[in-house]
C-alpha cells in the first residue's frame, strides 16, 4: 500500500538562487526538500558560488525563486533562452545565516503560495 504518493507528472521542479549558494538558497532547499510535491535544488548566481547556476539547472526548473532583484536581473541577462518557468523574487536580503530560524519562517511564509 502506498500512502501520500504523488504522480511524477504533478511534481514541480524548484530552483532557489542566491549569490554564493552558502546561506539563503541552501536553507530554502533544505526547508522544502521534505515536500512530496516538489523536487528542489539550489545554486548561486556568482561564478565563485559553491554551486554556480548553469543553463541546464535553469531549464530544469518549473519555478525559480531568487532572493533579490539583482539575482533576477542577472538570471534573465545570462540565461534568458533557458528560462522556461516562472521566476519569483522573494526580496530576502543577505542578512541571515544558514538555517536561521527567522529566514526559515520567512521562506515558509513566502514560498508555498507559489507552489500550489
């Protein structure tokens, strides 16, 4: 018996982006990684990020969450042809540590409405 199974076709792919992929986007990835209806990943917009974003990641995502408007602008400039889903700016400044409880609460308030 399978409980809480989600058909693969309905699963959304979600990419979280910040600058360095050290604090905000990895926190978001971890917070939403337990959801059964999404597959999540994270990356950074800077070339020296822990995991730099690339065109393949951008094309993979149904929804891309960026932390700041500058990230959205860079994304559109560098990967315009690869973007196939929605790009949503969360307007979360680089004021939080990894898994900061305030950041987690902010993400839990802002993100889910875009995943419904």
